[in-house]
C-alpha cells in the first residue's frame, strides 16, 4: 500500500506504509526523549550535566519538529505523539536508559534514511542519527563520572 504526497517542486512520490509507520515511531521516540531529558536535567547533580542534558533535549525537540513536518508533508495529517517508553525515576538508571535509547535510535534513523529516495528526508534522518550518536557519548560520559 502506498501514500502519495505533493511537494513544493510539483512532484508526486510514492511512499510505503512502513516508512510512514517508522516516521510515526520516530516522532513518538523524540517526544518521549524530550520528556525524559527534561526530567533528567532536573535531577542532574551539577550544572555541566544539567546544561548538556538541556541541550540534548533541545536537539530532540528539533528532531521532533522536523519529523512531524515530514510526516505532515507525506500524509497531509498531523501525528499525535504518544510516550513510547517511560523514563526511570532514578538519575543513574535514567542515564543508562537514555544511552541505550540513543544508540538504538542511530540505527533506526539510518534505516529510515535508507527507505526513502527523497533527499531531504534522507538528510534529516542521517543528521538526526549523527546527533543521537553524539548524545549517546554524552550520556556515557555522565554514566562513567
């Protein structure tokens, strides 16, 4: 099954339902990450960690907005985000959870980029994957300190 959308260059594209489903899943993941990282920033033991987790949260919000925009362009509908995973209440457990989540997001976003021929979508998801890898490094740093 395919969905059609109209882009600004007056071209029609066929997008498969798996791509749409994966983008919706990515929107949910980013929405969940923003909620979690805001919670972790509040629990952070020092200003460095608080500020860096806040920056990571802002990156996730930007991904959320971009993914939503792509979904809207492909479907003509807005995706209503849902929390996909609950963030732990313990700071160290939250860091561990976030590290693993970011690492999984890297592969998932690269898979999404590979599913499409659209250069804009491909670039947005490749950039998001690079950001997620950077976030994972920060969480690993905080885990080890």
